[in-house]
C-alpha cells in the first residue's frame, strides 16, 4: 500500500481503463492472478496422469510433487509432536524432497537405476523439478515406457520402505531394496 500511496498524481487528464498484460480483451481475473503469481515452474501433470502406472501410484506421485505427502515435516506443520528424523538414513529431517532425492538410501537407489541406463547426473533439489525434467528434456531422449515410469516406481518403492520401517518395524538393506525395485516396483 505504501508503494501505491507514494505514486505522484497530478489530477489532470481523463481517467481511462488500461491493462497490458497479454490480454487482448482487457483485464481478467486470470491475467491479474498470473501477474501476482507468475508460474515459475509449470506443473508436470501430463507426465503424472498420462504415465503407464497404476492410478494409486500416479496419485501418489501427484501428491509427492505437490509436497503434500504425510512426511514428518508435513505432520509437524499440523501440530503433531514427533521427532523429525528420516527413518531411511536416520540422520536428516524427513521431507518429501529429502526422502525421494537427498537421503543416502534414495541416492544409492537412484544411482543404481540410472547407471543401469548409462546415465549419471546431479540430482535435482525438488521432486517437482525432477518429474518435470524427466518427462520433458530427459523423456524426449529416452522414449521407452520403462524410462518414463522410473520416477514413479522409484519413489513408490522408497515410500513403501519408509512405511514398512515406520509402522511395521521391518527394514530392507539397500541391496534388497534395489532387487525389490527391479523385480516388483508396485
């Protein structure tokens, strides 16, 4: 408001409506919303919902990309009193991005899967960026069905392992987790 009040107005001239934010018809709520909230990263919905994975896995990936899975950091935001520690690496705080990208066990699984395709890379900082890039630039280079479902399957595998450790007190070693991923990801 201070910015608006600081604008000098001379009071002369005729009032007129103008809006030049790419709208040929003039002002719209949609154009104003996009002006206030510019889309910094498009949502990779097509790579999620058009993938050849079971609907429950697509829904899971969609929820992960939105950052809405019930990870410990999200549970704490809902006022649950719980120690925020990743049950996979037992070191860092658990978040969607940590669990699926930065956790030691997740990195090991990603490296194993990607090396089987002859790919080495630096991991993205966010799940959303990974899924967007995977279906975009990386997906164009490798058009196989297997390649396109890897992020879904790998994150689903890590989520299942996380839940087994959290709720069943069962734990697979990293080698068994890799075998599980390659044999039965769903």
